C-alpha cells in the first residue's frame, strides 16, 4: 500500500461531528474513541506551551496477544515523517551543501541524460512540496518488489528506484500543480546522499534526531516484540509486496518509527520555530516549511489550512498510512499547541474514525473557535 496521505478535508468533516468530552481527561477520551472499534492500540500526545501536557496509550501491541502497549513503545508514523526529511535537507541547504533552487540535472548529473527532459529543471522545493510532476510512486511497482528482500545498501536501492522513476511520464508539468509523490522525497534523499557521501539514515541521525534528543527512533517496519501494525484484523509481521506496505529503504517518504515522546520532540521544535525560537533550523527554513506554496495546499511538507473543524488557524496538518498504521499530526502555531495521534492499524480497521474522534474532541482545548468573516 506504500506510504500515503489522507485528505485533510476528511479530517475536518469527521472531526467537526465528533462528540465533545470537554471535562474528560485524555485517558477517557482515548477509551471512549476506541470503544467498539477494531483498532488494537492508540497513542495520543497533546502539546501546549512548549511541552507535552498530556499523553495516553491504550490497547495491545498485537491483536493476537495480550501484551499491553506502553508509553515508551514505538509507532510507525507514516507520511508525518516526511517533514523530518525536509528538516534534514533544510540543514544541508543552510550550510550551503545544497540549494533549494538548483536544477535536478545539476544535482544528479549522472542521471541527467537518462531522466525525462521534463524533470531536468525540477528543484528541491518542487520535490518537497509535491510540485515536481512525479507520479506518487514508481509506475511499474511489480518490477521493484525485490526491494522487500534486497540485500544491497539502502542508498544503492534508492538510486536504482529513482533512476527508473525519473523515466516515468509526469502526471503534470513540473511546477504547474500539486501532486502527492513519495518518489519526490526519495529523489531528494538520494541527492542528499550523493552530495554528502552518507546514507539517509545516518544523515537523519546527525541532522535531526541527535540535535533534538530523539533517541527511540528507527527506520522501516517495527520489529518482533515491539508494537506492530495491523491489516484486515491481523498483525502485519512480514512485508513481501507493495500491498503489504513499504520496503525498508522507503524511509525518506515517511517510513519511520519512534516513541510518542520523540515524535513530540520534533513537533514541539516546529511549534517553537514558528515563533522564531526553534532549535533545529533558521527562521527562514521554518517559514518555508510552514507556509503554503503559492496557489498550493502545502508547504514543505506541511499541509497548511486556515482552520480545521471550526477551530481558528492557521493549522499545520499531516497524515499518513502504509495500510497497517495511521498517524495524524495537527499543530496550531499561533496557539503554541498541537496533537499527535497514531493507531497500530489502518483505515480498513476503522483507525480513521477513532483518530478523528480523538482529534475533534481535543481541538476546542487547543484553539479558539474560528472567527466569523464580517
């Protein structure tokens, strides 16, 4: 199923109709939302005033076992991890290692002649704001299923993948439309790997995770003994095809797992950055990430909305699923607040309804009602 986003409008519609439990604590909200659902476990973090103010987890790591999920367990956060990839690239741009506006043919000169001419002038900004015209994924995924068992180093796998993807016909002329693309993030990661000589995984540790104190973080699917994703009522323990999920090398497109605390550390820095107080990036980089591109619904790679479910914005949103997990992140920069919610199951087991119920319940405590337009 690969890493995918889910339309923010769907969250708005469901959250707006969620029941209110204004006086309930987070444990009660989570318990109520999960009641009667098929979701094995849920984790939620609420952030206010630069810190985690509430955290709750409920359920089991695997639906076929009774081991409860714990507060330090890891969760696969899907495409909500794309903004972390952007942050890594932004650090390299700030040091002059990369340029936001350099053309793809200059950043990947050895692939320039083989890629379609339409892609040769594509920039990092276009790749990371879904404006490169690239299809969501490689068109011939069947030819890439060996990636699930491939023993070659991840950088080599990613290079092979994008070399094929850059020969695919564009969905739109680059720079003319928003078209969600996992491939664009894999291309950006390969660019970073080639210019630094380091793997994406090492770059993320050095440029993002270590500076923010994110220690309980991993790449790809979770492992035995950890919290596991679910599909069709069963834990997904082995990935063999793209219907099962994503291959391990897919990290740049959001295939990361981490504890709720570490997920919150990154998003707290994003909230601080919106006020010029971020630790990781320059103010200009936060602005670029969190400001919608002209005429588009997203920045790099935050979805940017004026409001959500009747609450005052601006709002930064991202959602993601590989079919086995579902994660949602919603930040209110002006309020300095936000919520992160993740389930160890996909929409086919009702995770979308459970998460949007939680979000809709919490929104009134995170941002005031949207002001009427006079």
